[in-house]
C-alpha cells in the first residue's frame, strides 16, 4: 500500500437401568470426543492484547456463536513452534496471530491453511483491503517499530532518528535493542546512512558492521514487547526501539515517554490457521467475525495499533485515533517493511544474527 493510499484508508474513519447407572458412576470419567468441538485456541502476543482481544474478539464471539476462544501467549515470531506442532500433528494452537513476515515464511513451507472458506471470503473479510490481507492472513492491526525515549533523562537531547540512537557519545543514555533480526537490520542500516528506499534487499554485512559500533553499549537485548513497556516505565533504559503500542502502554501508565515517528517501520499482523488442524473451519468463522470494524475498534483502548477494517475509525475514540500508526501525519514519515524479503530470509538471517551476538 502506498503512503497516500494508507492515508486515505486511515481517513475512512475504517457455540432399565439402575445397575447400568451404578456402573457409569463407578467408572472413571471419560471426556466425550465432542466436548472441545466448540472451542478454539489462538496464539496471541499477550500483554495489552490480552484485555484488548478479549474485549474485541474472544468474549463477543463466544456470546454470539457459543464458540469459546482461548488466547495463549507465546514467544515472538513463533514459527519454530508452529512448524513443530504441524510436523508432529500435535496442535497446541488452532490458529495464531503472526506478523506478515513470519506468516510468509510459513506459507513458503506450506504450513498455513487458507483463511477463507472454499466459497470465498465472507462479507466482512472481503471488505478488508487486499493490501491488508493475503490468502493465508487476515490483518487485524497495523503497527510501527519506532524509537521511544524517556523525556526526564533525554528530553534536552533526545534521539531524533536511527543515527542518533547509534550515537552513544553525542546522544548519551542507556540503550536497548531487539534480540532479533527483524527491524534491527533496518535500524542498523538507516543508522549507517542507508536511505529508506534502499533498505532492501538487506545488506547484512553492512548491517552487522553498523551493529558492531553499538554492541558494547546495549544495556538490554529485549525479547518481548511487554519487556520494553516495563523497561520504559521503570526507567531501566533511557531509549530503545519497540512497537508503538508497547511504548504507548508505558505512556498510558504515566511514564514520561516520547515516540519518534520519523523513519519508523510499519507493517501489519493478524490471524492465521495452522495447516492440518482439526478446527480450521471454526477458526475461519472466528476470522470472519474479527474482520468487522466495530469489533476491531474495541481493542484500540488497550492496544494502540491501527485497525485494518475500513469502517473501524467510525467507532474509535478521536483522541485515541491520534496515537495510532495509520494517522496520516505519521505514516508519511514511515517506511514499509518488505515482508516478502523477510519471508524468504528469516531463517538464514536469524542464524547470522545469533552467531553475531555470540561473537
């Protein structure tokens, strides 16, 4: 999606026999095979998503259909876990919320089901812009990866871009970076002067040389979004990059934190269905429900990400809309992540990144 199109998109304000009875009572209880048929388990990111997705999706879906939805938090970008489940045919999850890049790496392996029924997408899913969904992924939210800093310690000399985040001497303060190649590679390249339009394909050699310059000054390598919220709230670091919704949690809780939208990276994440799972059709019914704008709007008080349904902004509080990534004032400053590149290169990039961390 182009910036202009996304800006327009964001404006579109977007369930005989006493003896026999004695025998049954005496026997151990065996759960009938149908007992879990009206229940699905979905992997979600946890943190603010727990109350947000509960209010927007899980609770109202059960009320409307009788189908129970259990959200389970896991590690970020859990492609390894999903591959293991599918190969063992042991499904802890029926579906999962995944980033577009992680979804693509699983699609390339044939490990995700198509989200629409054989007859095609339903009336709600069909309204999600094609740029916000794929045959195997329904985007639920647009998010940005950006720099966040504490104004009480860095307010007089804050980082204004990735170059500043790398400039430990000129812009002093304790730093935290993500322990994953996603976003970190792009940040390292822009810090080294690479223009956003020239980021892809990623020049890994140059990115790691850039990371070499800051490696010894990274106070914390974070591994989860909730961790970054806590780091900011507790003042354990002065600046880091994280997802805007996770930084917004710290702001909403009263932490003196400012966000830097310039050169932020944006993409989307959403619901997928694990290949070969026994409850794929129930998950498809759930996905169709989640495609409604009025439902997506209900997560925004908890998660500061932009809904994908065109009419969702009709139901979002105007003040909250000002801090969502699809705000036209922000999106024009941001960089669209090349998820096709990451879908093809995630595994090799992770191996290179982990080897670099240990070097």
